[in-house]
């Protein structure tokens, strides 16, 4: 009887350890996804800023050309 109880306890402990490991792996994957998304957002933001700067530069050039005429 005691041996059966000990075996059951060992099995439960093993299951708990496996669940904890799986949970840690999931958390690491989530962190990597968030990190990847952050990089994509930063790149898109930089591209938008560059486009805005180009548009403003073109507008300024057009204004200068029109004023000279």
C-alpha cells in the first residue's frame, strides 16, 4: 500500500514538473513574439518618419521654387 502511494506521489511530482517546464516554454515563446512585434513596430515607425520628412522636404522645395518665380 505504501509503495503504491509513493509511486503515485512520484508520478504526480513528475507531472507537475512537466507542466512547469511547459509553462516556462510558453512564457519564453510569448516573450519572443512580443519582442519580434516590437521590432516590427519600430521599423514601421522609422519608415513613416522618413516618409514624412521626405514629404516636408518636397513641400519646402516647391515653396522655394514658387517664391523665386
